[in-house]
């Protein structure tokens, strides 16, 4: 019997055969991932050939430039040349045919993420293995998922802003809460009763929660990172998720479920007020880090735009297919818009997808003379921009500096080149109605007077048409000098909300308008009882809410 010291030592594979022969062997091997388990040298050769068969390279997998299938996860998890993987972003698609297969793949991902200390961006797509099923239906899979997300998020010290999926396709991104990274590991996503961060103690049922009305049939009480309580909708069969670790000083992270099916983003006063001030502070994480490939519209309603002013530009850059933006300022008296020192989008961005911009302001807002109040300035060079809409609402005031400011801010449109689409401008003045029976007993504030710059109007060659929805003929007459100063105006549509019972009054208004604008401009009057052609409705879609189609004919 030979002593152990006399036994031959194990030689490296590359000393036994030249690398060319090992590569030839790998080229004719069916199961390269089994060959990769033999030794480190064969591991590198086998995985390189396996990646080549997938049309990629190990370097692309390590860089996160290729989507990892279950086989890709297996290959990367046994990659031996590096104990610590340098990957900063990872995209995984679970295409397993069974829930058991997804469980094994999820556990493989959990081990793999632990080898990626620099991972900052993780996207997971779930392919449903059977109708009506989802990966998180399996308790072990859901537990491994939560552990993976928690471990990855803990690399940032701050809280995680969690965005829940829409209840229906084409719904908006609106439901949010915050938590600490360690809390995610305790989530219970499987089973009929889900728990994210449940409040402790029997008394939580008596705590007044932010919702006064319930848009969904049941909600899950959840504690935010600061101890505040919110109600959130259940997580129903998610098809994807995106974890992104933020790079700002706050050290927060963003987690979005079903990020690839959102069609709109709505940030409203109601959704903001659901959260505490401490949790609300992390909402800019969404605009800095979200990537929503299906989103087409963004609405900021009733909130101060200044607190997301900087990340908003990053959001626009990350979403080139965004088509419409709507900003509605809060209506509290004395609110200033904006007061952040810059236009809403600064520096200017020629967004490739924007078609429509809307800005809504109350009459009692205080304009900042140093900075823009409209959404237009900063996006005015967008190559597809065609429609700009200004809306005014709220109580009347004796003057309207805001309207003057907005119309004067159209001066930036003079910078548009002649090869860009011409602009259709929509102006809507929405004032509260007054009971005519009480007019004699009320102190009615007169209609505001408008004095926008005629010099600026004369420079706006790109404005093709203007649609006016006004509460009175008097306001229409006030704007006639401004309309007449537009040098290339082709079309004007008037919609007067007050009742013009006399056809003579209508004829007189049209005559005054046509006389002021000249023969080169077409003038249309839209009444409550008239009818319009389909082409006119298409060109002036501002009025679509007031028409219905009956039997193929357009009527009001």
C-alpha cells in the first residue's frame, strides 16, 4: 500500500492538456454547466462557451447587460474565477414552467445577490407558470424573494419607498409607503392574508387612518419607517419588480412592483397627505430612480412642485416616451408658484416624446416675477410638442397677473425653429358660478382685467390656433387685442359658458372677433346647442368633453 505522500499530486487542467483541446472538448459538450463544476480552469472555459451559445459573453452577464434566465442564474451562481462579483445591475426573468422551478431559481438568486456587494439595481420579471398562479403564491419562494430584497436594500442606510402596483392595467402609480430594509425580510406575501409591516398591539384599529373613502374593497394596515400608519392595497400577482438603491445623501431606496405596466403617474394632494411628513420626504426617490417603460402621462395635482423640481428633470430624461404632463398648483390663498429659484424644468430639455403640456393655476396664486410659473418654459423646444393648455380656476380677483405672466411666458416659443410643429394653444377660465337670484344681495367681484404683452404676442409665429373657453363675452373681448397681435394665427375657437340667448349677440361677437383678427383667421363659435364637423372636433379636442356621438353624427 502506498503512503499518501507517495501519491501523485493533482495537476491543474491546463497542465494536463493545452487550452485549445479543452476548448474543443467544451465545444462538443452538451451540459456545459456540469463541466464547469470540475475545476476553476474548466469553469471559466465552460461558462464562456455556454454564454456564447446564448449569444452573449460572461462579461455581459457580469455587467448586467444581458437578461438572466434560470439557466443564466445557475451559470452565474457557479462562476468560479471571482468569489465577489462586480455586478452593479441585474435583470432576471423567471421562465420556469413550475412553481417548484421558480422556487429553486429564487433561492439561487438569493445566493447570487450575496456575492454582489456592489449591486444597486435589480429587476425581476415573473412569467406565470400556470393560469391564475404567481411566484409569490409559494411561501418558500415569497420568503426567498423578501430576503433577497431586504439584503440588497440594506446596502443603503435609509428607508425604502415602496410603490404598490395598480389594481387594473392602465391604472396610475399612486399607492406608496416607506419601511426600513430589514422590514422587507418579515413581509408575508403568500396566502390569503398579506402582511407588509403590520402595526403592533390591539389598539391600532382605533387609530384614525388617512383614507376617508376606500377605493378598494379591502386594505392592509401598514406601518411606515417613522411609525406612522397607512392603508395600502393588496399585492395581487405581481408580474415584475424593480429595486433601485438611490445615490443621494438621504441613502434611500426605491421598490416598485409591476413597474412595466404603469401607463400614468399621478402625484396628487390626496396621495401625498396619506403619508407623514417624514415619509413624504422620500417621494423624490421615485422621480430620481424610477424607470417605467409604459408610462405615457404625468400629473402633479394640488401639490407644491418645488419639492420634486430637480428630480423631475431626471424623470423626464429617463422616460423619453412620455407624451403628456399636467401640473395643477394648490389653491391655498397666497401660495407662490414656483419659489424654488428656477423654472419647473431647468436647464431646458428638448424631450423627444412630449406632445401636450398643461398648467392649471388658481387666480389667487402669487406669481414669482423672477421665475417661470408655467410648465412650458424648459420644455418648449421639444420636437413633438403641439398643444399647450392653460387653465385658471378658483374665486375671482380684480386683476389676473398670473394669466398675464403665463401668456407672456409664451415668449420662449419664439425660439422654436420653423421645422418644428406649430402650436395649438388652449385657454380655459373656469370661475365659480353665481346664483343669479342672489346677485343683488352679494358683493360680486368684477371680472379680472388682462393685460398681456402685445410685443411678445407679435413674436409668436409658431402659434397656429387658439381655443378659448371663457365664462363671459366680456372676457373674450379683453383678449381680442392679444389674439390680433399673433402674426400667424389661422384658427380661433370660442366657447362662451354664459348663455347667449340672442343670435344677434352671437353675430356681434363673431363680427368683432373677425374684424380684430382679419380675413386670414377663421373664427368658430361653439354654443351649447350647435353641431360641429368631425374634423373640427379633432383639431380642437379641448371640447371633446362636451360632445357625444349618436348614430355616427356628432351632437351636443
